[in-house]
């Protein structure tokens, strides 16, 4: 049985004070949920989030990490640094990192492998651009991203990974993939994982949808057979909206 996972990706929003008040407001509202809730906060808010989350079941996530352990890598944050702050999850390969910061499949693969080696749970993002979708390449592109990101990942490790299907054209645009389209891609991702890791493992993996998820569309998306959760950007910055998404 796959337990739904709702993760907020705050992107570059929320300083440490805002983080504290957000979490204090959210805590009580999602206390009774069966859903796994995760907040992926900016590096500088991790410590505040950790304190504010104490005593809750809400998971703490980061939005990126280095594949290196330590050394002369100005501006980078290592997996051990995240672990020492209580981080359990890390978003890897978000389309904004791929497109704006030129992260390659190879870099993403190194991060996934390192995160797993260190005991962090990767939330691995894959998904096509509008141009690729219009050229009917959504599946080809997504499969390629998956296979490249998962090179060297073993079966036991795969069971832990969360995959987020985030079509680039639906992120921050207000355009959501239709629930059917989101599910078609989730099914396709699961089939690809089955080819790579076998049926038992592929049935265990949590596959999220991300891209303009809102209180008004979350239920339909979650009603699909193979969508197990959401990776939420904008709507995770408002307590009321995120609460509604969690309690869909
Ligand atoms: P929005 O929910 O703002 O479209 O962002 C989605 C996203 O990129 C989550 O990682």
C-alpha cells in the first residue's frame, strides 16, 4: 500500500522567521492526517524548520545538495550538513535546477547516488518541456531522465526514492496537466521502473505529480490510480491552501 505523500517545495521563499510562524500555524491543522507531509525549505530556514517541526510527523526536506562530501566547493551544501540539521528528504533534479542552473543528467545521477549512500531520501524530479510535449516526446524525455538519474541505484534503494513527475509547462503557470495526462505519465514512469527494477519494486515507489497543484484540483489528481501525492510550489506557501491539499 502506497501512503500518499504531499510535499511543499518552498523554492526561494520564507526566511527563518516566516518559516517558524508558518509551521506553528500548520502543525495543528495536519496533525490527524494519514498522509505523509514534507516541507522542503531553503537552506537558511532548515534550522528554524527543524525546531518548529519537533514533535510532529512532518518530514523535513532540502531543495538541493552537493554530490561532494566536503572541500573547495564554494556555495555548496553537503549531504552531511543536511543530515546534521535533521533533514531527511532532498529534492534532486528540479526542472528549475536543470534549466536555470544547467544541472545535467550526470550531475543529477551523482546527487541521487550520494543522497542514498548517506541515507537521505531523494525526491527525484523528471518531466518534459512544452516543446517536447508538443513534439510528442514527453515519454521519451521522461524515460531518459529517469534512466540517467538512476544509474547505479540498486533495487533496495529504489524502493525509498520518491519520483515527482513535473511537466515543465505546468510549473508556476497555472496550467495543470489534466488528471488523466498526469496519470498516463505516472503509469508510464511505473512501467519504466518495472523494466528496470521489477514489478514488486515499481509498485512500491511513490510517484508524485507537480505543477500548479491547488486546493481546487488536488482531489481529482489524487483520485488517479498511479498518482500517489503532489509536489506543491506556490500553493505550499499559504497555510490554508497547503492544509486543504494535505487533507484533500
Ligand atoms: P507550482 O505548484 O508553483 O506550479 O510549482 C510546482 C513545482 O515546481 C514544485 O516543485
